[in-house]
C-alpha cells in the first residue's frame, strides 16, 4: 500500500496479511533515531543509505496528526496542560452537550406554549419553530462533517459554542422588543346568572405573530451549533482514546446530552412561576392558576447564552490532536467492513476536496453494515421522540393525573433511564473490550430485551373514568355523546375552555360552567364550586364553615386504576435497554467505516435520524393519539380545536403497536448488520481479546496520557 512520497496511509491499521498497519505518527521516542537512519519511502529502499537526516525532520508531524500544547500561540502555561488529555476534552464536551440539551430539548419545549400565547401563534407555527432545529441540522450535517474531518475539530466546537450562545440570545430577543404584556379581561369559569349570547369572532392576525421568524432564526442557529457537536466532537473522542475506552467516553458524553433536557425542564418550570415582565413596578393581582398568567420564559435562554459562550475559550485552546493520538491510532486494529472501496483510501488526497463528497457518500451508502446500523437508530429515534413528546399526555389520560404531575413523572422515567442506559452500554462494551461484531451482538440483545418489555406495556392500560355526557349520562338522562344537557343549556358554555372539575357524584365534568355551577370560592388553595345544577346528590364531598354544600372541586376525579407503579417500573426498564443499545451501535458505526470517514458517517447517521426519526416521530404519534379522540374542542365559530377526552384502550393499542413495530424493525436491521458485516481476516473470530499485549500497551498509554 504505497502513496506518493512514501507517506503511509493513516486510514488503515494492521489486521491481516492483506491489510497493512500504518506507522505511528510521530514515531515513538525510542524509534526516532532508528527511523532517521532508515529509508523513509519505498523508493529509497533500493538506493544506497542516505546521510542521516536532521533530528527535527524525523520528528516532523503530518498536518493530519498535528499534536501540540494547550493554549493560544505562545501562551501555553503549565496549568493549561492538565486539561490537554482525553479526560479534559471529555469534561468540556459534556458541559457543551449539557448546555445544548438544556436549551434545545428543555427550554424550547417547556416554553413553547407560553410563546404561543404571548405572540399569538398557531399550533402549526409553533410546530414549525420546533422543527427548525432539525431542518438546520439536516442541511448542514453532511457538509460540516465532511469538511471538518480534516480540520481543527476543537475549534469547530468553539464555533459550535458561539452559535449555541448566539441562537439562545436571538431566541430571547422578542421579549425585549415586543413591549409589555397586556392582560386580557378576566374570564368567568362559572355559569352566568343571565344567559349571554356569544358571537363568532374570527381570528385576527396580530403583528406579534411576525416574531415567528425570529424564533425560527434562533432555532436554526442552534442547529448550526449542534451539528459539529455530535459529529466532529464524537469522532474526535473516538480517535483520541484506545479502542476499549472509546465506548465508555462516548456513552458518558451522550448521557450528558440526555441530562440536559431534564435540567432544562426543571429550570424552565421554575422560571415560568415568575411573571413574564419582571421589571414592572406595580403589583400583579393574578396567580399562576389564572389562564392569563405567562411566565418569564426568556430568562432561561439568557442563561443558556452565557453557558454556551463560556465554552468558546476552553475549546479554542485545545490542539488539533491531543498528545498521544498518533500512538493511540497506531495501536488500534482495523475493523473496517471489507469491500472493493479499500483502494480509494490508498490515495492520501482523497477526501480533502468537496468534489470527493459524492464518492465518499457513495462508499458509505454501499457499506451494508453501516447502513443497517444507521437505519436501526432511525426507528429507535422515532419511538423515543414520540414518547418524549406524548408520554405526559399518555400518563395524564391513562392514569387520571394532572398535566404538571404527568410531565414530572414522564421526566423521571425518561431522563434517568436514558442516561443510565447510555452509560451502562458504554461501560459494558469497554469492560469486555468488545470488537465491532461483538458490539453488534450486544445491540441485538439489548434491542430484543427492550422489545419484550415493550410488549408488556399493553397489559398496563386503564379504562376511562366516568365523564358526564361522554362515558356516563347526566342525571336524569339516558344518552351519552354530548356534554351539553338541559341542566347547562342556559349557561351557553364555551367548549374551548377545558377546566375539569370533579362533582360530589364522582362524575368528572368538562368545566364548572358545563357542570352548571353559578358560584365559586377558594379553600386552602383548592377552588370549589356551589349550586351546580348538573351534579347529582349521591354523596357530600365538602362543606364550608357556613354550611354551604360544595358540589364540585377543581381537578380530575381520583383514578381508580392502580397500574401506574407497575407501568412506571416496566417503562423505566424499557427505556434503559433501549438506550443501552445506543452506545454499542455508535461504536460499531465508527469501527466499520474508514478512519477518514468517521465524522461523515456520524453526519449521515444524524441526518437520517432526523429525516426518518425525530421529525416524523411526533407526527406519527400525534396522528395515532388523535385517532383515539372522543371529544374535541369547538369554538364559537364551530371550528374544531384540541382533543380533550380520549379512548384509553385505543390510545394504548395505537402507541404500543407503533412501538412494537419499530422495535421489530430495529432488531431486523441490527441482525442484518451483524450478518452482512465482513471483518478483516485476522478479526474473523470477532474479538480483540486475543491481542492481550496490545490491550496492555493501550492501558499503559492511557495511564501516561492522564
């Protein structure tokens, strides 16, 4: 395997007589003097020995493996060198992944409903805002990953830090330019004493809706920042540590990206308890329970801006390659899928120009093991994003919990389970020093376990609770299917105001107005209602000091279904095994492609994950949930709005059915990857355990590096 000028191909490492090992670049210290006196190229092997070359020339490094000190120019203090190792880089990578997860998957999601109300955006508009990040990521992932592969990856991450901070700042700008929030008139949730005739008022577009484009710009800037983080950053970690440790480092990095949304949800939830205009001097006479309340959504984005920009300086001081990268690469055994494209990578110039991008993409697309692994991650992404979006709604409807409590439970299940699965997957692959083929087998086993656990979820559904006019007739009535009855007909209630109350007859009502209640009060932070004409007289719930009978109280009736704890346990286990396969699959993807295609491979993976997984996933789950709706909102103009009541059994069958189908596809693709993968001949056993001496050298190198 010869190249012009005698430079050995850095894309290959020794694995078989048919594949050569690239030399360590730069040579180890004990080999410098010897390499200086030996021929340096195949052309010189047949010529007389040349004079000894200067020592500086023997230690020169190719630009592709440029190692150096941590710092800026001549400012390379000893204190900075403590971070110039894989652990130091991993720490800053985790902090940036944490900041990115906080803003993109945490603050944006929890603030989107507040932004929708404040700037009078439709659901389609807010959906477009949410999708802008993925659109930006898809457009840039291939170009950034291809161009950045031979570039200075830490500086790319410094650029990513700047863009994440800039995107967060731009996203918060509408608050500072849109003026003070004007409170609407107070909304009466009870039945008026005199009939009020409502009129149809068509939606009038407000100038505030023009801020939609600012939010889209902010999301797209965040997408620009996220692209180098998960393509070039992950590839840099993989190239900088020994084979058996890369899975552990990648697992830790991905776990931090999962913990970010959890912190974002907690932070955003606390900030929404602060009134949106924090700088006003007059007192606000409304509370968080008032539908007109809007929280200070923008503060979290300013914090994220600071977190993102604080990472610019640390990443900019890292060298192009960490010290010891040459020795790490030299000690690795090639596990690239064997096909006819090996000859292309004998050319050192291949991949340096954009004109090579189509050929590089074609090589990846013709790699069956790589494509099967990538497609398996797209189906898993479809499930995880679907449940991340709608799990709170599922818990709220199946088990009769409030929306806030359901969101908290969903976060408790998803976030720790996903982080634990990522770390466990990386630890297991690292602990047993799994080869590429063994990592694929482990992914198949993990996917199979999550599939079996997913099937059990179908048995943990709950029947619908009694709901007046929907599942249970009103008192004195026999038919169901309409929440309007003679007892509330005079109230002329709006079907677009959903505020459930539980009557003393143990029936749940759509709103206090629908229940026919004419007055209300607040007792110990619980809103109660009196004189409810539609509520039966089966039992008394409460009474006031004055002896007034309370007919209904705010909130849903307590669910009689007790399946929540067992659902919680099995769903948590499902999430753990689902994400446990994530790190082995990523490691297998990086190992089955050529060294110079690591970043591009991740770029292709994340582009397909978004095109086939994260973008359509919430859409499919949303369509499935809407198909189980039994009661829709209707405004005064008769236009259908959001769904309020669902058929629990149908919802469970639809969501679990989609998950089971995707799990089967995931297992099939992982199995196909295992079957179609062709390792180098010396790796036919599929294990690295036979090279014990190499493992000892890598461990010794790891100790020296840290």
